[in-house]
C-alpha cells in the first residue's frame, strides 16, 4: 500500500486554522452532494479516532479532486489517501481541539466524512 500523503504536498493535512470552513452553506451543499455520491460507492469503518473509507479504483480520480478541494476550505480535517491495486482508502481524522461549531457547514462536512450522517 502506498501512502501518497508523503509524496504529494497537495495531500498533506493543513492544520494552520481553527475548525472552520471557508464556504457558506449554499457553497458547500454541492460539494457535500458529490461526497455523498462518492461515499455511496465506499465501505466505511471506524479506525480508532479516525474513520476510513475504502473505494474501488474507478473512483480514485473523484476522491483525489474532492480531497484537494476540502484541503482548500476545511483545514481542520486530516485527510490521508492511500492507493493500492484494489483502489483507494481515505482516512479522515480531526484534532478534537479543532472541531467545528456544531450544526454549521463545517460540522455537516465532518459528520458526513466520519460516517455520522444521522442525528
């Protein structure tokens, strides 16, 4: 398995700002829709304090595009992508001290990416 976060600086986690998203709810809605569609093809599971999604190879381009976009606006997320012959794994983590405000757009993104879509 290859950890591309060590090889591609665009995939390194950004941790400079607080747990906020630079988009408002209207801007974030289409991206969350893209994530929902992509994760519909994935298997997710908790992995300690993180959440891991496994995706088939045909979805790796969309995964890479969405991860790059999230790093531009939601720097509180620690997103790591691993590729192998079967496809890709996305590991989603967040520093507990940097969690976004409950109920806001950033919190909705975090809940979706960590498999907490109800409630």
